[in-house]
C-alpha cells in the first residue's frame, strides 16, 4: 500500500507527507493516478493555508515542490507541454530562499528528463537534429542541477546526494555506450560550478 512507502515522521506535517508521498508515487508509472490525487489533495490543503504568516517560506517551498512533482506526473504520462508549464512554476522561487536548495535541483532534474523524452519523440519522428538539441538541453539541465546549491531533505524525498549526478551518469552511459571517462566528466561538471 502506498502509504507504507512514506516516512512515518512526515505524517504529522502535511506538506512533507504530501510532497514526499507524491514524489515517490510519481516515480512509479503504475502509481500515476495516486500521485495525481496526492498533488490535488496537497494543493487543496495549500489553498486553505493561503494568507498564513510564512516567515520561513514553508508555503513557497510546498507550492514549488508540488509543481515539480506534478511536472514529473505529466512527464510520466506523456503530457510534455503541461510538464513544462509546471516546471516553470517550480523554478519560480527566490534563488536565495531555503526553498531553492531543494526545489531548483529537482526542477533541473525533471527538466532534463523532459528534454530526454522530447528527444525520444523527435528521434521517432525522424528529426535527429532536433533530438540532438533536446539532448544537449537535457545535459545542460542535469549539469545546472548538479552545480546548484543542494540540500538533502529525506522527508521531501530529496536524497543525500544530488539526484542530478545519477541522472548525468545514466545520460553519459546512454550517449557514450559505457562509463569510460565519466569520472573526469563529472569532476569537470562539478568544478564548473
């Protein structure tokens, strides 16, 4: 049952419960409908909290994280334009706010996935040049997310290591056929930031 996947400590804190739960569910294509419902419930609750004093930008983070997760749901469901709109909302946070350290790397990760999905579509339509442009954008998104200030937040589903590093590893292996030279590549990508 999906509720068992969610860290028990997050349950008393709805914004943690909903963002973490929705993200876990959205990663599993067979659970997309549950993820959609989670995001809808969370957004409904968020609307009830509008107007509350928010000195730590908790609601901003909650709103942005839900947009990122909704983008993932759209990507998994093949609704790429809707995913792009949600990612724009997720990225619209103050870069100096605490929310930015959790949300922006996640938005970059999902933007990379979106660009890879667009590349697959372009390639299947015989547009190899367009596919290459999308792949370049995917790589740039992963690198940007890797270089962004990152805060692990297990309760919101953010692992200890920046997920863009694993995305870049998969991307590198797909584009090179192996991981030879990856350590130098990732070191250069990190150093650039």
